[in-house]
């Protein structure tokens, strides 16, 4: 049975991290789309693309502000709930977290301010440059945060000091961690998918309500191809290579999320099924024969290690939840591709803007990338257990000795209440922004 304080501390970090990430995944995705819109504005006559980009900059700013507010508690929890971990590995994780704040956050916030308050005072070229730098700041922020997580998943470039703490041996090695390459590519592709689905949903809403048609048509021409391409890249190569990386560096995690309890040659790929932890089998399985061996090792008869190949104390401690999180992520990824693929075909045929059923589907699909990314992060973090730093430092070792279970539960409940209020406030502000809409005249125009 997991220690009560450990359970509450893990739940608190999971709740705060999950809620926080709802916001930066949208800003990182929109940042790339804003670069495209500002580039079109720079190359076109008239103010249409300027109004479109300005509207989505307001959506970006709203999500950015809530991301800042909800991200602050995460930093403090390293010192309050995980003090021993901070003492042990702070010399490493502190480096990348500090770089995120000093370089990326200030770059992002500074140029966002220019885009919000100086859009009518500077030239199109300056607005384009500010948007590019906003994009660089947003993606740098993601890179430094993911470098921290990548090190916890696959520790590299460190050395142990005489007092038992860790310090950076090579900053370049830390920032070029082999785990980071595909993790960053997969994560940022998911962010682009989130931005594209949200943009498509808003534009579908406008078309269905007969408002802001010119804006909606322009943004659908932007969001649908971006969303379709991102959905493909989420599956391959980024998703496929990320999974292969797991089997290379964390094979016990791979066995757990694939539901592979026993080592097999020609291992099957499970599409659906329910893990039975009593019998160590999968109930009601639907499988693709030998597909897991082929996907992981490019060999139909390759041996894939199951959970039985590893000590029980090194197994993830919530195997069923990990299994379901992974399969929900994979299933939703396929659904994202189906939705955006259908929209892309209708856009190519010139019938998307009048396809009301598909517009309804686009509008209602906005939550799907959020659910997929949440399930993906659950897969990554549940699978890393029972380690805080994989293979190096166990989770129970990192707890703060003076923060007891009652304190952790009290603050967890407090965060739940605060985040409920913040979530409602965000929805109200977003609805008001959408109700107001773009500032350009609502007339049809080509692009």
C-alpha cells in the first residue's frame, strides 16, 4: 500500500501539472499558426490577415496568462513537497527550469506585450518579427521544460558530488539528451494539433452561426491542413519513434503500457482488452499478430521482454491505469486523424464551409487533443514510476520529511477549489472573446 503522504503529494503534483498544461499546449500550438497568419499579412494587401492574426493573438494571450498563473505552484512544490529530491537533483533540474524562466518566458512575454499593445503603432514587418520571436520563446520554453523531464526519464550528463548530490557535468549533454529529441518532436506536434483543433472549432462555430464568415473561412484553410499534418506526424514518425525509445531505455514501461505480462517472440499488438492483474493476462483481447515485435524491432519474430523479465519492485505501480492511458492516447490520435482527414478532403473539394455535419464534428472535437495529451502525459509519468529519476532515485526518497499527509491533502483540496474557479473564469473570458469576435467588418473576401 502506497504511503498516504506519498499518494497525496503525487496526486497534488499530478493535478496541478495536468491543469496547468491545458494552457501552454494551446499557446505553443497557436504560436506556429500565428507565424503563418502574420506571414500572410506581410505578403498581402489589405487588413484582413492583420485582423485575423490580432484576434488569435488575443486568444493566445488569454491562455498564456492562465498558464503563467497555474504554473507558479509547480515550481514551489519542488521545495515544499519534494524537498529531498530538490536537494539531491536541484543542481540539474534547476538549470533547465532557470533557463526556461530567464530566456524563454521573458522573450515570450515581452513580444506578446508588443503584439497586444503596439499592433496599431508599428509596421507589418515589426509585427511579423515580434510574432516569430513569440514563437521562438514559446517553443524554447517547451524545450527547456521537456529537457528537465527528459533527464528524469533518461538521466545523462551528470556527476555525483562527494556529499551525494548531483550536478551537471555537461550542459550541452543535458540539452541534447537522446530522450529529448523524439519527446520534444512528439509533444510540440501535439501542441500544434491542439491549436489547430481549437482554431477549427471556433471557425466552425462562426460558420454554423452565420457570423464572421471571412475570418472563419480563412482560419479553416489554415487550421485544417495544419491539424491533418500534425495528426499524421503524431502517429508517425514522432509517436512510433517515441514508443521504440521507451522499449530501448525503459522496457518495463513499454511492457506495462502494451499489456505484455510475459516475454514473447512474435509479440502481438493489443488493440483493445482489459488487464487482469490477478491472472496477469488480458481479458477479451483484440490483437494484431506479431505486430508489436515488428513495430519495435522491425522483425516479426523478435523477442519482446514482458513484465516477467523485470523485478516486481521495478514495475510501474498502476499498471492497469497506465495501460488504459496509453491506449486512450493511441485511440484518440487515430480519431484526430480521421476528423481532420475528412475535413481536409472536404476543404480540397470546396464543400467544407457548407458541410454542417462536419462543421459540428469539428466544433465538438476541440476537447479531443486535450484528452489525448493528458493521457499521453499520464503514460509517460505513470510509466516512469517507481522512479523520480529513472533507475537512479526512487519516488518515495524525494518526499519532504516535514510535510505530512494531512498538509498535503489540505493543499490538494485547496488547489482543486482554486483551479475550479480559474477554469470557470477562463471559460467565461473565452466565451466573451469569441462573442465579441474579430474586429474586421463581416464581409466575404477571398484569400
